[in-house]
């Protein structure tokens, strides 16, 4: 059974993002959709709900994710903030260099390249065996919503499309729109078996 997930790339995603990656055979970064201004794809939180944002150049909802560029000059400050907040954490010293390497390799990169790099490097560290792709590599740029995702799944001959539980209430995720591909939503992502 071939399982596929399609989702926007995040620079430093939450744990559930990696649980979803682990649940599928092929993971597709949705990079040929419009940038979501004030979204979370380039933001996250550290301890005590400290929000950090990776700055991007002239991003707007009229640009595709794959066309957005990350600025320079912010990485060292973020590394220092992480050091300040986590230097006493049990595994800080073990992973400090890895995290700094990821952060510093983002500066000046295309957003999609940086986010794919970070996610693939963390997935490798976690020993996840999922294959990664970008939606812009498929001929689906002209399609919208569920048609785009179903077409990508069909290219993989997927038996199942897996999405986080948050998508269950979205009209684009109606099981009949994906038939014969099974549509699954997972809440506790650890329960999905590979």
C-alpha cells in the first residue's frame, strides 16, 4: 500500500509534521501555492511561547511559496536566543551544532530550498525513510485544492492519502473527491503504522 501526504513546507515545523512524514511513503512539499502572509510556515515558538519569525523578502499572497526568498542577517541572533533559552536543556549540547547548522544554512536561500533542507536533515536524524518531492515537479500547477492533491496521489499510484485531523472539517477533503484513493485523518499520528 502506497501512502502519500501533501503539505506546505515549514521552516521549523512542529512535531506532528514529522509524525505525518513518518506515516507515509512519499511526502510532497506543496510549493506551487500562494504564500500565506502572517502564517506559520516561517514562524514558530520557543520556550515560554517566545515567537520567532524567519524574515523573507517582499513576500505577499501574490507570490508562490517556491518564489519567496529568505533575507540575510538574522541567523546569529536566533542562535543566541536558542542558546539563552535552552542551554540548560538535557540534550542542548548534543544537538547545538546541528541546530545552528540548519539555521545558518537558511540565510539568503530560497524559502523552499531552506525548508526542504531542514525537514530532510531532521528526518534523516530521526531515521525516517520517507521520500520527498515538490508539487512544482508535477504537472498540477493549474489545478486547485483536492484536484491537485488527488492528481499527485495518482502519479504515485497511491492507495491512501493521509492528512492531519485539522483538515477533516475542510470541504476539500471529502472522501468522495479522492475515490478510489482512501482518505485518512490522523489525530494521534503515532498510531498510523507504516
